C-alpha cells in the first residue's frame, strides 16, 4: 500500500466513530480514507461522491 496523503483542511476528521488519518485515493465513485476504528485498528473508509450516492445501485 502506498503512503496516504495528508488530509486537506476541507476533509472530515471523523466519520461516525472512525477517525480519518489520511487519503489513500480519489476516484470516480468517491474518496478512500485510511482511518482508525474505536479500538485502534487501522481501517479503510470509502465515501461516495454525492452524485454516486444518489444512484440506488451504488448503495
């Protein structure tokens, strides 16, 4: 895995209970973040762009 880039000022720092620590990639569907679960495990969190999230098949 490549090193994540730093979060931008406009990036969220938390999604639910998951703390976001970096950006792994950005693509046509959304953004993939490196994060940390409540017990400290490293996780990947994918968010969908608004236009993609409006598509039922994407959800």
